[in-house]
C-alpha cells in the first residue's frame, strides 16, 4: 500500500474518532438547557387603602346646585343658597317617659259611704268627688223629701258588691286618709258616681268629672231627679 493510501485511511479514522468524541461530550458532559417557564408568576396586586369614613358627629359639607326658580309671579323670590351646605348630626333619641305607678288592688271591699271604702284595717277615700252624708236628705222638684245620702251609698254598694277595686298608691310620706283615685274593672268610681248624679266634683277634679256632673244635672239623675224609689 502506498503512502498516499495510508494517509487517507489515517485521516478517515481520525475523523471518525473526532466525531465520536464530540458526540460523547455532548451526551455526557455538556449541561442540558432548561426549558423556559410557561407562565411567569404574577406579582400580587397592590392593596388599596380603605376610604376614610366620616364621623357621625362631623358636619358634612356639600355643594348644592341652584334649582329651578318656581316662585309665583308677583312674589319676592326666596334667596338661593350659596356655597356648601352644612349637614348637622341628628338630635339624640329622647328617653321614654316614666311609666305611671301601678295601682294597688284592694280586695274584700266594703262601702262605708259614697266616697269611703274599707278593706280590713285599711280605709280608702275616693278622690275627686264630694258626696252627701249618709243621713242627709234631698227634696225633689215636686217637694218630696227623700234620703238621697243613703241612696248614693246603696247605688255604690250595688256596683261594687264586694269585688276587688284598684286604687292609686299613696304618695311617699302621704297620710293614710289622703284621697285616692279608684276604679272597678276599668270604671272610675268617682266619675261613675258623678255621672249617676250622686255628688259634685271636688276642687281641682279632672274635666271628665265636671262633664259627668253636668250630664247628670241635665238628665236629672240621682239627687237631681225625682225622689228615689217613687212609683207614682
């Protein structure tokens, strides 16, 4: 074999070994390229600061636009507002009124006279009315004399009939004989007596008492009418 042929063979073998070495270097030694990330991490959105709230006690100023003038002809127009309008805080809610004192229930009531009740050791004087004494007599328009004081007691006894009566409590420090307003099942005893014609309103009595008394006089009831018990 000639020297030229040997040179060619040696060149081919060297090229083969060089290619094999490059392939081994790429497969075993060279670092692999990292694939790019598909999606980039999104940066968190910046937090928005909350809007400051206005205090309830701080006046709020607002600009009010001028409205349409609706003043009738021949009338001086009302001055239009200018500048900001101040909104004042609302007034505080008032406290509810105190509840009226609860009434005291009086049981086993005995009618002593037309304005006096007895329950055990307790004596109650009915307020707002003045009545005749038990032995007092009246004379009707026809001249008949009759026991109107006893008639008033009898009428009140027929109404009460031993039932319980509700009376206003005595004020603090008031003596036991202080008159008190009393009612029976919602019926004011003093007003009932006046409406039936058995007495007259006491000084300072409510208007309803005076109206009941005037009604009895107009209708001629009780002591203002005919003698009690007359059948002729």
